[in-house]
């Protein structure tokens, strides 16, 4: 059975990415991060958008949920974790309206991997050591 827990370490990573200006348009107060165990999906992470009717029905301000796959994500080197989290945050468009940018959008083609590499090099081995799950 799949089990999910809050993922404060992934949230901290996202905060670092936003604070460093790699992803600037995302309001992290409206994004939740969870870690799933025994997940059925085969990627490191995925993101879900909550559309307005869903937010109203659930009485939540949360627009996005980023889910990491514990078995695949947790063993990654820090630089790869950064790349994965940047990738998921890049799916969020301006305005955080619950929709998702596709992989064909300009943001993916121009920014993601170059910025991820720069940040990964800058941060590797420093602040990241505090962010690994215990
Ligand atoms: Zn993607």
C-alpha cells in the first residue's frame, strides 16, 4: 500500500531554490510537498495542480502538490535532487492557478537544466547536508 508523509526536506530544498532566484514566480505557501513510499509511479517526482473548484470544495489555498517517490528520490545525490525539484517547480505557471506548464513550454527548453546545474554546483556539499532526510 502507498503511504505518504509530509516532506519538509523537499520543501526546504524548494525554498532554497526560490531564495536563490532559480525559480522566482512560485509562492511556496501554496505548494505542499509529500513523500510517498511504495509508490506505483516510476519517476523521481510528480506534481499535481488543484483547480479553483477543487480548492473551493476543500477550502484550501493550496494550488500544487509535489510528490516525491521515496524509493527513487531519496537515494539521489543532492545535485540531482535539486534538478528534480527545479523541474517540478518549473511546471507551475505564473499565477499559480492550478494548471501546469507542459514539457514543450519555453521555460523548460531555456532555463531548467542550465540553472539547475549552476545551483547544484554552488550548493553541493554546503547547505544541502542539512536537508537530507534523517
Ligand atoms: Zn515534468
